[in-house]
C-alpha cells in the first residue's frame, strides 16, 4: 500500500524553464510534507517543507504547493538550472505520532538540459 | 562537524554471512533512522530510535536488528544475508520529530550492499 506516490519517474526540462514535480498521498493523517533532493552516490538532502495548515511555502527558486482536498502536493522550480538535475523525493509525516517517521514516494528524476 | 557518517561505503556479502552497518552522528540528535532504497523505489524505513535504549520497527524490519546504546551510534545488523537485502542503506538523524518546519532529517552518504 503506497501511501505516498510520485507517478512520474522522470522529467526533462530546458534550463530557465519551470520544473513541476508532483506527489499524491492517501493518508489524511499526514500533516507535514517535505521534499528531498538526491544526487548519485550521496544521501538525500532536505529541500523544502510545508505543514498542512498552509497551502504554499516558498524558498528562493523553490515553491511547494499543498492541496489538501486533493491530497496532492507539487514542487515548482523556477527557473530550472542544470545543477537541479537530481532525484527528488517527496515525503510525509504524521507529526502527532511523535516518532519522526517519514513515508517516502518513489522519486522523480529531473534532468535540466542546458 | 561531520554530521551523519556511515561505514562501510560498499560491501559484498555472501548469502548467509552477517555484518554490521555503522552509523554515527555528532549533532546530539535524539532520533535516528535506518532506511533502505531499492532501484526505482523510495526509501523504506527499517528501524528507528527516539533515544538511547529505545528502538522500534519500521516498514521493513525483517532480517535486521538494531541497538542504540549511545546517542551518537545506531548500528544496523544483518544476521543472515539474503539476496533480497541487496540495496543502498541510509542512516538519518534528527533532533526531534519534525515540528512545523523547524526540523528535518539529516542523511548519511549511504552504504551500498551487494549480497551474492
């Protein structure tokens, strides 16, 4: 039972354009969502997060949107740069569990072409 | 400040062998986690710990054991290696459970394990 799904395994965009990565979840108990970025042979690194009381969070070129009614979140990268080429994972947490456990999606490989 | 370190980086095991994957963090984090990542899949939680002496199972604990005798160390033990345990293993830590944009999990570089 995949509680967090990233249905697009890969995405290719031109440098300077917008990248939109999508994520869907099924568990309505999730109340905190994160995006991680992963380069080959490295561990994931935190990118941006959003709590369920918000619908948007912005950090520089990165913006995460949350649509709770649709159980959907998306990551927008504007403008995209070649250095953004990586695997992006969305993750969800039920904060009240007080365990810090994250449920990850399968990941989307982003390629930004110069 | 080294963050989260993992050893070894790569290991080949024969079926039935045992080994311990080491994980150490120097950030005085209470919470530590072990994940595995299979090709084309997301990270699956194996075990986690909310403090020294306290561990609990994650999504995929079978075939693994952990211990947490100190705040800094969280080793993962494979007793009887099987081909299904071929994967990349990541250790992570956080100060607490994630609280409203104030915290995140920090990951080590991973251990690539091949069981033949």
